[in-house]
C-alpha cells in the first residue's frame, strides 16, 4: 500500500470589483462662481445591480474652507448603504469641449464610506483656469464632471459550508500594530542615524517594504555587519514621515510643499512607488505661481509624468505670472530643456482655443 496521500480539498478566494461611471453636466456654471452657490448636488445614482447603495456628487464652486477658496472642490458622497461600510476607489475628471478627459485625479487607494460620508478633492482645480478658458472647459457655460467609482465587494471562499461568508477587514488593526512597533521601538534590531537623530527599526520590515533596504541587508555591506545605517541626505522629519508609511502604509502628513517634495525624493531613493504616488497626488493639489517651476523640475528629476503634465498645464495657464518668479528664472539657467517643453506645451494648448468646436452632449447618470 502506497504511503502517498492525494489532496482532495481545494479552495479559492475571489475579490469582486464593480465599476460604474457618472457623467454630470451643470448648466450656467459661471453664475455659481461668484459665491452665490456654496454647494451644488447631483441627482442620485447607483449601480444597477445594487440599487440599495445610492450616491451623489457634490461640487463647491468656491472651495470648502479658507485654504481651498481659490479652488473648485469635488466630492463623492454615500447616501444610503447596508449596515457594513462600502469600500471603493474613485476618480474625477472634467470633459472639455473636444470630449477629452481633463484634470484627472483619483484616490491613491481604497477608501471606506459610511452613510453620509463624502470623500474627494477640496483642491480639485483652480477656479481661474475655468473662468479664463470658458470655451475650452465650460462650453456653452456648462461644466461636465465625471466620476468613476470602483466598489470592492466581499472576500468569498469556496467551499464555504463551515465558514463565514465574508471575512472582515483587519487591515486597520494590522497597520496600527505595526505602527506601535515603530513608535515605541519594540523589539528593534537595527539603528538608523539621520542628521544626528537615532531611529530604532526592524530589518525584516524595512527589507519587505523597500528594495533598497533589502539590498543593504542581503549583501555583505557595512549595514548588514553592524546593523547600523547612516543616512546623510535626508531631513529627520522627512525621514520620520517616510518610516511611518513603511510601517503603516498610511499617507504622511504633508504640512507644507517642501515636506511633500522632500518625502517624494526620499520615496524615490528607497524605491517606495506607492509613497511616490501619494506625494504626486498631494503636489498636484497644491500648485501655486511660486512653486510651479520648482515642481516641474522635481517631476522631471523623479520621472513623475502625471505631475509633470499637471505642472506644465498650470504654467501654461499662468505663464505671465510664473515667468516673473525666481523659480522660473533659475530654471531658465539650470534646466533649459524644461523651458523648451513649457513653451511647446503652451503653444499646443493655445491651438484648441482658436479652433475648437463646442461639443454638445447630454448628461448621463
């Protein structure tokens, strides 16, 4: 009789994702930009297969607070739902006069929605570009806003006769536990020195999250032999925000433009692609005349194509003001190829304003 055993049990896990898109047209939109309307709400919409989950879009033409008063704010709100939270990703964009997608912004990861909870971007787009280019972005004084929603369903396993039909999400607890390891230096096995500041960490976590740290510990380097890493080119606060992401996966606290740019450089250095995307998203929502040229240089240096496109777009819309800044004048000397790209982008952007035909369409929900 053979001693081999043949496996008879089997199973699989399936994650269901349902996607749908809402297109919403707001007529006479310029009349809402003077402060007369604080909020505009779309009609309700839902996925045909799941009508019990209802959503709406909310637009704030003059921002939602003092910080965003110069921006158009957009939000997705869950109006009704089952007892458990709804997990979803979302993406917003504007349809211009040629039917093209403009100013696309999306959530960096899946977000949970409870009833009457709204998520979105309070700095979606500056109000000035909308008013200064009405034929391009507001044809016939209509704003066409689109929102794509991707709802993540349950995690189901087969066979499931003796299992619960849905596994509750435990990611928050998991990230909090890892965050405690970092915050309290529990069971640490390596030391990181950053500009005179000492941080205790865990090689296994660093290696799992960063290919650069992994290489340090895999090869016969000084860091592997001494369990001591000296980092000379990072600000301690920037490093602290990066380490918080490494342990928890949560978005850092971007208190300023310089913090976001510093974390972006650190994320690129240590191969943290998700963190780079978070920094890119934050920088896209915080353009100003003063930082536009510097942000363009940063995007080019770290190969962030979306950020670079957004920077070029902002510069083309504020060309006269940006050209007077010290950042632009410095870029003329240090990065002439970016100046050439900016002029090319400006020239190509102006052509549609002269020749574009107004696109008319109906809103679809």
